[in-house]
C-alpha cells in the first residue's frame, strides 16, 4: 500500500483551487509531514497539531475514506 501522501499528490496543482488541492499542496511544502504514513492516527494527529486551514480535518477524513477504497 502506498502512503497517504503519495495518494494525495494526485490533487497537487491540478485543476481549479479546491480544498483537496490546498491540502495536497500544503503536504508537499511541509517538510515535516509524515510522507511515509499509512496510518490514519499518525496523519490525523499531525494535522491536528499543524492544521493548515480550517476545513483541513474534514477534507482529510473524506479523502482518507477514498484512499482506503482505492489503495486496499
């Protein structure tokens, strides 16, 4: 299974400015983001402490479900 970070790179810089793109761009530019993480808890905890924008947690939860469905 590839990491959540690698899954999210499909949204980076693509198409119109969306919350998915904002999150992916932030993850790419944050050198401390756990790029190898495949655990919900690890990524969620990091986002809680370093939230890049107000809706980031909701966007993450929605995309995590898609990640599990596409990467399992």
